[in-house]
C-alpha cells in the first residue's frame, strides 16, 4: 500500500503544474496512511508519523491535526527535497517551494514550543502507580488454558484455580505496597489477573476492601475465563473500583489482536467508560485499542483527564506501544497511566512529557509510582477528529481530476524549464 504514493507521483505528477505536483506525494501518502489505520488487522502501527516521537515541539501539532499532520509534513519534506534534487544545476525554480516548506515547518515548531512553555500542566497532581505481574507466574497460569478450556469440567477448573489465584495474589500484594507508598490511582497490566468466571465476585471483593482501606481507585485488568460452548470464551476486561468499593466500570477490549486474541476473546462494544472522581475524570482503553484514533477520540470528546491504559506488549513492540499511546494522549488532551507487561510502563502528561517509565525486563518489583496531573485540556483534534485526513483525501481527488481533465494546462509546465516528470525518490 505504501508504494501507491510513489506510483501516484509518477503517473499523476507529470500532468500537473509544478506547484500542484509538489503535493501529489504527501497527499497520497497521508490518505493511504489514514486508510490503513482503519484496518482492524493493520492498525496505525506502521505509520511513519511515529518516527518523530522524540520531538515534542513538533508533536504538539497532534493536538490539531492528529498524527496525519505529521505524516503530511514528513512527505511534503520528501517531495520538496526531491524537487531540489531535480534542480541541482539551478535552484531558482524551486526556491519558493523550499521557503514555503521551511516557513510552515518553523511555524509548527514555534507553535509547539509555545504550547510546551505556556500551556504546561498546572493543576494539582495525584500519585499514580502501575503494577505488572512476574513473567513466571503469568507463563505458568497461561499454560493451563487452551482453546477448549471453555468446556472444562469442574475438576479441571479446580486443578487450574491455584495457578490462576497466584496471579491475583501477587497483583494484590503489589497493589497494597503501592497504596502504602501513597498511590491513589492504581492500574494493572493487561490481563494480569487470570480469573475463572465463578471466582470473579470473590476476587473483586478483595480489591474493594483494599480500595476502601486506602481511600484509592484501583483499576484491575482481568483475563476472565467464562464457561460457554462458543470458541469465544475469554473476556479481556478493565474494571475500576472506587474508594468506596463500588464498581465504577467494566470495560471489554474493543480491538482484539489478530489472530491470537480474536480467535478466543469476546470483543467489547467500543464505548469508552468515564468516571468522575476526586482526581479528575478517568477512563480506560486496553492495549491495541490505542492504535485506533476514532475510538480513543471518545476520551477527548468526554473531557477525560486521565486515561488508564493496561498493556501486554509483545517484545517486538516494547517501545513502539509506548510511543503510540503517547500520541493519543497529546491528540486528546489527557494524561496517561499505562502499565505494560513485557514492555515499558509509562506515565505521561497531555503534552507528551514522560513523568515515569519502567522497563518490565530490568525491573523486578513490578511497581512504578509517579505524580500525574488531575486535569487535562480540550484539544482541537478532539473536536474535529480526522478532518485533516479527509482534507488530504479530498485534495488528492481534486489533483487526480485536474490531471485527467486539464492535461494541456499541465503539459505546458515543462516549457518553463522544469522537468517533465518526477524521478528518483
């Protein structure tokens, strides 16, 4: 799919005037990037926009255009450099194009710098904690579950129960350690507590007792093993227990990872929950959900202040998952508490500042604490969504129409000394 922008540049570009030709590549690439992100299998994972993760000033444009503005800027830079390459002997024909790109890039950097300077979080903070589970305990419990466990007998479930309860016991023990250290919001890594459906009430009672004892909010992440004749028998859940022991939400992961999760798990309805608390408005989404911008935009539309996002990363995505989640925070104006099994747990604010991080593979206690702002901000992106991507698609359609129906005007361009086609990108 990412070869299409190059094909469009070669086929459409020569039929357009020089200024129009400059935008064929970035408009096509941004449109393709956006369309790929809508696929449940591909998601936004491979987007080149994520390559700019360490430039916070540039990334503030996410709060307006979403990630598509970054993709467009990268590819506009590529087409500008390509134009320079074709005019190495005489830069005069492309001087205006270079200046225009440089001015836009500088304006974006200045905007980002001003936002980082003058709109930095100033609200009171709350101590938050991420909790992860020891890998040996996870592996041992998971080894007992196969695709036919939905039809397990009472005896089989009784045999597996102690291994499942070991996951709950460690998560609760580590949670209590974090609460004793002052944490008021606690998030568990994705699917950390493996729980039989019939054991869930007892497990949640234990969590509620801790929440009441320490006057805290605890978000637990469950791999809930239901009993059904269907092959879809696992619920990947995020449940928030408030400081009174009340269940504030029960959210099921919306976008299951293909093919492993989608073969056995029950997908959620795709509505992010919200809960108003003494520490701002909270919400949640789980791991792969954060690769889908329309879903996470619900948090921005609902003025969420802190999003608790449990993850269980594959080793391939140890760092990339953290980058993706940070982009969603900047886009939608919320701070992020992100516990990650086999990955990097992160806590970031709505401008993308890293407030805390912990590498699962180099830390043994599974607990990270950091202060997080209790108020988010309203962003333009949370209001207009992927409008920039729509405009890029509309611009591409316009250029295609122009190339098809006004070929004579376009063909006149080479007479001014400009090359008759774009080459060698």
